[in-house]
C-alpha cells in the first residue's frame, strides 16, 4: 500500500502536484521501519538441517492430489484412471472427495459498445476432486506422481500437497519425569537427617 502511494505520487501526478512533505514522510517511515528491524535484530530463523543416513528414503504421512476442471465427465474418467494406477502400484488410496463446484458469473452487454438494453450472462463452473493417500515412501510417490501427471488430460489443473515425516533434532531430549525428581529430593533430605543425627550423637 505504501509503495502504491509513492508510485501514484511520483508517476501519476504532475511535478507541481507532488508535495515534498508527503514524499519525505513516506521515506522517513520506510527508513524508520528498517532501522527498527535492525535494532531489534529481527531475522528469519534458518530451518535446521537434519542429516539423513545414507540410503534412507523419505516417508510421507499424507499425500493429497487435487484436480480441477470445467468438465465433470473428464474428471470422472480421470478418477477411474487414478484408482487403477493406485491399485497397480499398491498405493493406499484412503478416499476421494468431491467438493462443491465453484461458479463464476459475468453479466455483459451483448454487443461491444451499443444497445445497452440487451445483456448476456456468462458462467464458468470449476469442478474439484481430491485424492487422499497415506503412508507412502518418497520413491513410490515420485513414480506415482510422474505417471499420473504425464497422463493428465488437457484443461485439468493439479495441486499436490505432501506431509513429510521428519526425525527429531538432537537437542530435543525427553523431559525428566516428576517421579524420579521427587525420589531424588526425598533421598537427599533423608541423608541430611541421618548426618545431623550422627553429629548430635
């Protein structure tokens, strides 16, 4: 929004209409925000790199393949194809969702510039299908997706979502149980009591 305001003030207005105070205010706000960011040392924390053992394969908890198209018959045919491929490759297909279709309408003039009394209504429907797979390895997922995407019909869009399983980092250790800590404190107090008794005797 700020960049758009500066662009409008610089390029869309005449030179005489640009107020110097407005430009200095926007520039001052930009520099103040940058200075504040450096003072607070706000930086994106890098994602920790976890080394995998050699020869290990990635594991996916869930794989969601969403296809969109304007022809429901084409999507039904593609669903039969995906079911056949999943059975042949032994990929566990959980379910197939059919979300409600999305309708986009335009009401436009019948001619380009004349006869405002006559209007036409145009409509575009987008149909969806979601294929949910689970417990799949990385090599199997790559092979399955390559085969499915190569046979994608014309006019069909595909969105792939993967949920990958990652190991815990080394600095994450399980917490010490409260039972072990309480037993350690009781043994410490009993040892202190026995030492005090020996001193008094």
